[in-house]
C-alpha cells in the first residue's frame, strides 16, 4: 500500500477557515529542502506557525499551536484551498503531519488530485456547514457512507467520484489502481493483437 487506507475517521478538526490559502502558505518554498515526501511536516504553514521566517519558535496566536488541536487529523478550510502552484509537497506536508481529511467549500483541482493520491480525503461542503462544524468536536468523516457527522447527530453528505473513493479506501496510487485491472488489460492486448498483429511486431 502506498498510503494508509481510509474508511472512517473520528478526530479533532482544526479550523483554519481562510479563503484562497495557496500552496506556498501550506509549505513555503524555503521549507522544501528535498524531493522526498519525508521531513516536510515541520514546515507546514511555517509562515504562520512560527514567529520568525526560518525559525521554529511557535506563534501562540496561530491555531496550529493551540494545545486543543495538537492531535487534529481533520482540517477545516475556506474556499479555493490549495490554489497557487501545483507543488505536490503541499499534500505531502499535510499528510506527514497527520491530516487525513480536509473540509472546504472548494479546492484547487490540481491540489485536490494531489490529496487523493496521498491519502487525504478532500470533502466539499458549504461554507455555512463548515462554520457549524468548527464549533463542534470531534468530527466523523465516513468515506464509505459519504457523510460528515457530529456527536449531536447532525450529518451532511458529500460527493466523491468512484475512482477517487476506490484509491482512498484501498490506499492505492494511480499505478496500483491501474494494476488492479491487469487481467483486463492483458485480455485487451491479446484481442487487439489478433485483430492488428502488425502493431505488435
């Protein structure tokens, strides 16, 4: 498995409800010191999380440094989350820190795809619902049922395309997802070779 499979998660949700949070805010370029997926969690939201650029002294005013959210695994965000550059490091940093789901009114399409490939569930819900969720913890994201729910029984459905759901539930990347269909691929190639043998010379 490339990533840990996801079916149902009940966890603390951290509110960072700002619109247009871009990938440079999620992981500043100065924090990307390698091409590895590891070692990026410390730079997550570094520009807001620490008191000085390049430093590691926590800014107590930033929500990520609030002890109440120390073990948050769900992130609540604003519109157009993950805009800006297409750097996959943003999803890597979020995943390494421990976030498994992000709830936002909308996502940048490239960032959304990067989340799915790295085991993070992108959940689109209305802004008013996210504001309501921010006032309650813990939050449950059920990928099998396609719902987000609160302890008081409130629940909201969310949509996710079948292929993305399969990748997340089974912990697969795009290559592994394709490999599941290797028998179908082999059967197609065999049939095609009989019809167009010159292609396979």
